[in-house]
């Protein structure tokens, strides 16, 4: 697999993961199996993909700044806290929403509704 493809898949997986976290946080009650442990690995791969884009290791029209990378890192930290303490940090829902909006996911979701 080429590096470009690897980065694209990591970004796609990360955005899907963020959407799943958002859906879980919006649920009336959280199932006992949440948060899913694989979410941490998926977000880590997304972090690495953003680093690769910022370092210009791959060709893309996506502009990634330090604040974008920091936002995904912060979601990862909060997810780890959720996994450890079995309680979602208060900051997590808003941060997930703003991260999805940053990548245009919420705008597409709203248009589809």
C-alpha cells in the first residue's frame, strides 16, 4: 500500500471513529462496551496521518495546521480518560463536534438530513 493510500485510509478511519464517538455520546444511555478500545488506535493512526500531511510526506490539497493536529491529540487524551475512568469527560462532546466540523463532516451530515 502506498503512503498516500495509507494516510487517506487513516484519515477516513479517524473521521468514522469520531462520528461513532459522537453518536455514542449522543445516545440516551451508553452501552457497557463503550468506549471501544480500538477507537484509541484509530485516532492514533489519524494523528500520524495528519503529521504526515503536515510534514508534506504525501500529496494532498488538505491543509493541516498545528491546531488541527492538537485538536485530534486532545480528543485522544480525553478518550483515554474515558476508557480509564469509565466516564466521558465533559469537554469531549464539544471537541468531537468541532473536530468533525473542522473536516466538514457535520456540514455534509446536515445537508443529508
